[in-house]
């Protein structure tokens, strides 16, 4: 989930892909839209006001939504669990301060505030744990949806780039990683919870750590020489080591880093990675990845990225459409 301030001049206030990147949701000042990431089809839309958080639970009918505060009934301190099939609110959770991030999987609901993070049972909504955190004004958090490696990552310091990794299923701190000298600005866990990628406020170096060995840095990538704000990080899908890590930044570019051997104000995920057989010629692609982006100016773009055995890459724009003008195939009340 990547979200903007409600005072942003961009038409899209927030964007998120679901846990398997098969769908994505956006919110504008008018309401919510959900798209099929494979076809680009608009699956659902509802004009119910401005939201800054829309989080899906895979392709189910459950949405976790948080208002932008532009309407009295849509407080940024209230989390609503919403059923898109019935159009009904299932449950509201109210907090003393604004909700900055929400993450879900099939067992847990995580709600991040500025100085606290709450963990709930997703079915009963019983509160299971509360984590006191350093001031987290950006609501930074990363969550792995896997139930076997279900980790939550939060900033562990307000002055340097340390990460607290918490075991959400067993309710205890797993490790602390000293990743950067300056405070964090972005982080992501691989879907299996094995790896974490981080970027600091400098935005020049992206580091990848193996969660089980917090003291060992697995990879370090230079994004550029000059400071830049990293907007999002995403690992490619994999059962073990992800093949590719992708980053978007304020430099106006998209960066892809191979692990196994570009656009302003955007959010990107790697939806698919295909390996080419080892017997292929050296000049052919070693990996082919499908990378989907949501720009906050209102567009969906999908690129095909090819990386050969010499780590040389090429990009092809496969699809592009305007998220704000696409028409739904069905009518929602």
C-alpha cells in the first residue's frame, strides 16, 4: 500500500495490490475502484467518498478502508472492514490518532499508528498484541502474508535506519536489523518472509537482508549517486530467493535489480517472473518479468522486463490505460 496526503494534487489518493498481485485497488476523492491486474478490467467501483487506505484480502470481498477525513463520516481514525459484495460495513475499529497503514492476511490484521501498532485476529477481531514504536510519521511497515513466515517490519529508530522484525503469529520480536545510517523511507518483505529490502532517506543504496540472519547483508544495490526519495520497493514472486527487486523513486525512474545471478509518484510491483532455460544462448534473456505500475496522475502501466545473462536489461511497455476514465462492466449500487 502506498498512499498520498489528502491535500495532494494528484487524483489518486492511495493504491495497493493484493497479496498475490492479481488485483489492485485505487481511491480517489470520489470513491474506490478495484481492477483485475491481468486484464486491466474494472471489477468494482463505489462512490462513497475519499479514502487514504484501501487494503484487499487476496481476491475476496473484504476490504479494509480508512477515510481521508474530507467527510465527517470518514474519519482517518476509523478503520472500516467493508464487504464489496453486500455493500455493508462489517465492523468499525476506532483509534485515538490517525491510522497510517493497514495490512492483512488470512489470520491477522495489522493497524499502524504514529507510535503504536496493533495486531488483531482477522476473524474475531480480538486484539492479540500491541507494539510500542518509535515515532513513525510515515506509517512505514512491511508485512509478509505467508502464514509460515508471517513477519511484520517496523522502524526501530527515529535517527538511523534500523528495522524491528516481529513474528506476528507467535507474538514476539524476531530480530533487529541495522540497515542504514539515516532513517528509513521504504521497506518490503518478500512474500515468504525470508528477505527484507530497505531504503533510507538518502535513497542512494537499497539493501537486502536475510531475515533469519539479521547481521548478514545479502545484497546491496546503488540506485544512484544523488539523494532521491524511494516511493516503493517490491520483490518478485518466489518460493526461495526472489529473482528481481524493483524500486520507484522521485528521480522519475523505475530501477530493477537482479538478485539471483521510471516514473514520478508511482507504485510498482513485480507480478510475474519467468526463468529461461540454462541451455539458452548467452545473448537471450535469463529472466523475463512482468512489472505493473500505478502512477498517481491516474495511469496503469505494465512493462515486460528482460534481463540477459550479462545482467543487461531491456523494457517494453505492454499496456497502458487511464484508471480514472475506464468504465465498469457491471453496475454497483
